[in-house]
């Protein structure tokens, strides 16, 4: 059997602080990277444009709604492809990804539907000292997104790429196996690990550090939907919750002790032709 392709799908909006390393660190891992910018107002699109001009692997496009990002990868359903979802606040360890790529290419996980990696959900990242503080998964929830599209017949109707929607698997499979690397390997030993800057300032437009985390598209739609229905009490309640912070992110990503880890390898400049 031929080695699978690895396709990156990057969805961003106002991510100019970390978008450079987020994309550069996956260049060697991916055979192709589709980057969808959703109305960024900061320098995100400029940074991405420069990266795309230097790297033929990168296909840069602008979208008007997050759901368009999933349509860009729907065609890979049923093909020998792993799809790797990355956000602008997700910086992967490129050294570990080199090992992960070899394992994927030799078919080690061919019967696995999705793979969960190790994550440090960061409350601070200090590039000068090469240290980051945050909460590890486990016990926090892993948010890495690596999916085996060869097991699919189709995946449609997603509000954004790789989130919910309608999935049809081959051979009538309803619950294909998942591999949780983060439950087997420690942060130090993992070949698939990510700095998740969920509680760290991500855009130069932010006037202060965002410690509550951003709303996801579903949360934004629920606020707008309540206003459109003239359900103003619901709208006000949802809007206030959004201003006070996204509570579910704290519940998922702030579990366990606050730890500090060395992260120099995540920010080393990589030169890829």
C-alpha cells in the first residue's frame, strides 16, 4: 500500500503573534497545507502571504465563514490521506513531528480513526527564556486534530473544519478506534505534542492578555441567533458570558497542576525549501 498523504488545514483569525511558528513547524510534516484566513484584521494575512510565497506547499485563501474551511478538505474523504487540523494558537514540536511522520507514512496507524497527542495549555509563553507555563493533557483534555480520512465515505455539514457535522464511515463502522498517545507517553517522551496558547495573547490587536480564551464559532452563532430571534434576554445572558470568559475552556484546559516546561525546540527557526 502506498504511503498516505498528510494534508494540513489551518483556520485562523487575528493570530499574528504565533501564526509564524504554528505554520513553519508543520511544513516538513505535511505534504500540503491549506490555510484559510477568516477576516483577520491584524498582520496575520501578511505573515501568511510571505510564508506562502516562500513555500509551495502552502495554499492560502480567504474565507467569509468558518464552515468554508471544512469544504476545502471534504474531497479527501475516502482517500489515503491524514488530515491535520491546526489553529493559530497551536505550536507543534517539529522534532517530534518528524518521528510522527515516519510512523504515519509506514502505515502504523492505518486502522485508527484519529490520534490525540500531548498538550500544554499555556497561561504564559516566554520565548526569551524558552519556558512555558500551563496545564498538561492529561489530566486536561487533548485538542490535537489528526484524522484518517481513508476510513471515511464522507464528512459534511461542519460548522468549521473537523468539528461535528455528518460523518459516514466505510463498511458501516459507527465507532472506529481512536489512539490516545497522551495517555501513554509523558510530555517529555511524546512525538506528538503541542503548545496550546489558549490563555495567552494571540493578536497584536488585543490591548491586554486574553486569559479567558476565545469563543468558538458555535458560541458566536448562538449569540447572533438569539439576537436575530429577538430573544434579547437570552442574547444578553450569552453576551455577558462571552465577556466574562468561556467557562468550558477553563473546565477542559485547566485541569491538574500548573507546570512549567522548556519549549526552546518549538521556536527554533526552520528553513524548508
